[in-house]
């Protein structure tokens, strides 16, 4: 029985796609945001973060339609996230903020 469990876990890891690995490596303290239009929300978020003087890292997970935005937590970034229209008060882990934009309707 134990050998079967190990094989299933190993098969799932080895057979995973890059998109699956991105989500596994996401920080534990990510801020999840449900949005109708992931692309528009991602572009708005990235634009505000760039205005705040940061260079966000964006990863799109094609399998789920999600966008993962990671940025260094500076006072300017925190102010930009807290401002209208976003009003995001994120968790900070290791000096970084991760915002995951998930579609309200699952990708078909």
C-alpha cells in the first residue's frame, strides 16, 4: 500500500506541467482575488504597481486562467494597493507580496 501511494505522488509530480509547478511554488501567504476579467485586472494591477516604482513579476497559468503577480513590498507598493479602486491589503512573506487573480467562472 505504501509503495502505491509513493508511486501516485511521484507520478503526479513528474507528469505535471510547468503551469502546475508555478502554483505549487507560490508563497503560502498569497492574496487571492476573484475577478470577472483576469487580463484587465492584471493590466490594471501591473500599471498601478509600475506607477509606484516597482517591477512586478507576472505569471499566467493557462490551465486555470489565473494570473500570479509578485512584487517587492515597499511603502509605495502598499499605498498603491490600498488605494481606490483596488483596496488590497496583502499578506507579506519574505518582503514580497503575491496577488493571485482568479476568474469568477472556471476556465472550460
